């Protein structure tokens, strides 16, 4: 299989830390084509990010000259504005944390960190950009278009297939390629719960996610009972999709991820006992 080249920027003035990050990246170079560039100060980092598109950027918050936080702010207007940002430092104060969240940073590494932690983050990038086949089931063309836009805004790359009914979804699933279903509850003919039950009877490997404007505890519990993996109350955002896909792939929750459970009723019940 032909893989695209992964471009990584390392912005750090310490040779020791540069070496740790480099060794972590090199753990993947036997299987992936990875090109990385190292810079020692904030101005050089921002210049590199403006010059070419990087996929992943490891950025120290304490860089000489322009600090790492300012680099991340400037990154939003650069060619690398969509890259995965991993910030690192000895500490993370509330001001920097708020800024990193605002600018869609992915994760924070606290110094000292290990090369294995770097390797895990590169592996995460590889997984989320692998192109996950997903079947989007909704009877409304407009709704499918809107949800398709949300999927495009996700950190995850999806190969999106569409169906307008439960019957059409079952026909699409018969090809055997699809392992993720995102279905509306309200469907003509069989509803989303019946579809989920029939899919679950056919395959235990398929992950089913249900969405609805009705987010009642009863509906969510019913969905969980028939084997649905997670529930999304409309309208939802790309951040909600990202949380569920991290769960689906068994990935560690990143520092700046949205906090939510697969089912909201679990959060509601938790609050009752606090």
C-alpha cells in the first residue's frame, strides 16, 4: 500500500529533547516515509510553518525569541494551519492551556518525556489519517450533507458512504467493507434501533453510532441495549465525532479533547450521585 509522506516539525532549542523526539519519530521510519525538520527558535519555527505544510508539529512553549504560544497563534494563518500540534514544556499554566485549546492543539507532553510517548503520538496521527470507511444513514439529503461537513471538520479522515434508509444501509453493509455506521434514529420503514439490532445480529465487529434530535435517557438506554456504541444528540460537532473515534480505535484521550461519554445519560446519572 502506498502511503503519503508525513512531514514533521520539531521546534526546540535543547539538543537532548530534539534527540528524544527524533528517536520517537524514527521508530516509524521502517514502515512510513517520514521527513522531519528541526528548528531552534520561535521565529525559525514560524518561518518553516509558513514555507511548507507540516502534518505534525512538536512545539516547545519555551523557545528563544518568539515563544511557543505565539508560534501556535501564528500557525493558524500558515500553510500548516491544519497540522496536529503537540506542545511541550515542564509546566502548563491556565493561560497557555486556554490558548492551546482555542487554537486546536492536540496534546501536551510534560518534560521530561520518553521517545515512546512521541512514537505513540506519531502512531495516532497515522491511525486518524488512515481513511476510515463510514456509512452515514439519514433519510434527509440535506441532513446527510450537513453531517458530511461535520465529518470533514473532524481530525479523522473518513471515506463516507451514504444510505437513505435502513434497507439501503443493509444492502451497503453486505459488501463487507464498512465497519462503522452513523445512523439517524428516525428512518422510513425500520427505525435506527431496528437497524442497529439487525446489524448487530449480522456482525459483532461493526461499530454503530446513533444520532437523533431526541436525546432522552430512554432512547439512549434502548440504543445501548441493542448494541449501539455511542449516541450523538443533534446538532453535534466534529469534537463529538473525535471523542467517539478515539474510543473506537482505542486511542489515548488527548489533553485538549472534549470531555464527554459515549452516552450522555451516563453523565446525567453520574451527576445525580455526586
